[in-house]
């Protein structure tokens, strides 16, 4: 039949040719819609701002709000106190998602207020105290339209002048209020005893409201108490909220569970942690068959922590990519021979690096897969949500996944030394060849993964 009027027609002889044409069309559209020159012209501040924006947007993708906590945050933002509010909760409890969701709503209802949100550990440079303070200052200036060149270049001066700088900037711009949100302080770079939070004043200027988050039993939580900041503890989700989150999350992939299956999952103690619930649902979506779903749920719920649940995920990926499971997840069509134990080797090496590894320049050569990026992409896609890539480096997205990888692939000193030695040898050879150093470092010392 004749093509519809006004529509382009492309002919192809085989399915692979169609795929190549579609990829070419898509890339042409992306290049036209988002020119590379635009990205190249972004300042370092603009690129960092975009990364935090993208991170927050992903956090907001599926979230069931706790209205009582949202009201507490609203009340703090409108209060007259200069003392920060500290949100304290365990890893994976939804602190970051809560703050990202609240920031979005607050910004909509109070467009006149300059609101700065900073997610520690979401970017490679976002964990060091000087970088945090400098970005906060730049963001305040950007939102107030202030181009005054008065941000200190000296890192120590950044800390000492912060309160006075905020007051002067707000007065100069007739700004009535600024809200600063610092998420995951427990993940900050600990150099200079940063976890003691001496770089933050105990009280801020009268027009500044500050919200921070951290984990209990951390040095930053102790510092919040020593500062005498008010704390708000996030409790495990009630069962009704677990069911709501479960349904909303599964609806994004057009899936659902039976009533008894929902109740079985929601009634598990560990399901009160949003990250545990998300990882469980992802695992079931990928691995469970309909006629075996109930028994798969029971087996999965034997994992009583998120790290234990990640161990099941890692075992499944090993089965998929290392030959045991027939490559159910690995969809690449490359003919390049893939090294064995790609999951163990790749994640172990990332664990052993300081701040993550560059996929093309470091990880693939370390794995002997220079010409097989497609297989790594399959692995990375299977771990969407557990890996972060920033500034060209891939690293772990949260502390639970890091713990699971360490327990499975680097549980002994010998395994840790072997991983470290492998990285050290790689970067020494590269340096000798004139390729420079890299991201290698001590096991478990990497950035990121603090949530």
C-alpha cells in the first residue's frame, strides 16, 4: 500500500538494517535537539547543577509522600529559627526521595524563595566540603541574579565567611528567604574531620532555613546533636503505605500482584525500607515466572536486609552473564569473546577504586573487553539504579549495594589485596606508557554509595 502522505519511507532488506536506520535517525534527532556545542559551552557550575537536577528527578520518579513529614518540612521553612532541621533515618529509608519531592513542591508553591538542594555523593565532586559550600554560594547567587564577585577562592575562607556572606548577599538583593537542603551528610568526604560539621554554623542568619539529612549512629548524626539541631526521625513505612508504593512502582512496568501476594510482601519487616521494597520488586519482575511467583516471593523474603537482597540480585546476574543461565539477560550480539566472571570482576574493580572507574578508558581494558562495550552495557542496564555515572566515572549508587559487593567479592583481606594489586598494576603500566594515573585506590574507599 502507498505510504501516508507527508511521511518518509525507508526500505530495508533485513531486521539488522532496520535497526541501524532507526539508530541513525534517533541519533540525528538527538544531535539536532541537543547540540553537542551547547553541552560544551556549559560552565562547570552549570554541569554540576544539571547533575543534581537529574539525580533529584530520578528520586521523584516513584514516591508516596508522608504528609506529616512534609508538613514538618513546610513548618521549618516558614519558621523563624536559624537552627537547621536534621532528617535522620537508615540507609535506603527514602531520605533523599523525601527531600527531592519536598523541594519540588516547595519550589512550586514558593517561586519567590531561592531554594538550593545539594545531594552529597550524587556527583564525583559533590562530597568535598569546599565544593559543597562553593556550589551553595554560586547557586544562591544564580537564583537571586547576583553577579557579585565575592566568593572566596581559598577553601578555609569559604567556611569562615559563610554566615556573613549569606547575610550580605540576601541584604544586597532584598531577598526575604533562602532555603538550603544538604542531603546525605554522612557521605561527605571525611578529610579535615568534616563529619564533625564544624564547617556549618550552629545557627544561620535569620532569613536562611537549612535542612540536612544523615544516618543514625553516624558521626554526622552525633554532630547534629552536639549542635543542638532539632531532629526528625523517619520511621519504617506503615503497611498501607508499603502497599501503595508497591502498586505505584509496579504500575510503571504495567505489572501487578494478587492481594495476598501484596500483603505478604508488605507485612515483611524489611519491606518498611523503601529501597528494600524497590529492589525486591525489581528482582521479582526480572526473575519470577507467573506460576512460581508466590514461591519466589517467599524465597526472596528470606533476605532480611537490603544487602542480603542484593546478594540474590548478584547471584542472578552471575547466572545470566557468566554462562550458567544461558545468557537470559545478556542480549548483545557481539562476537567478541567475553571474559568469565564479568559481574564479579567488574564490580570488584569498581569497589577497589577510589572514586569509580571510567568505563572506556579503565574498566573495559581491565576486563580485557576493549572492543565489547555492548556486554558491559547489558550488565549496567541490569543494575540500573544501583550504579551511578558522573564525570565519566561509574560507581555504586548506595551503601547497601556496596556492602553486598564487598561481602560477595572482597570479603577477605586476600581478595581485597588482589583487587588493589590488579588496579595498581594497571595504572602503573599506563603511567609508564605515558597514559597518566587513574582512579585506583584502596578497597571500599570510593566516593558515592553513602545513602
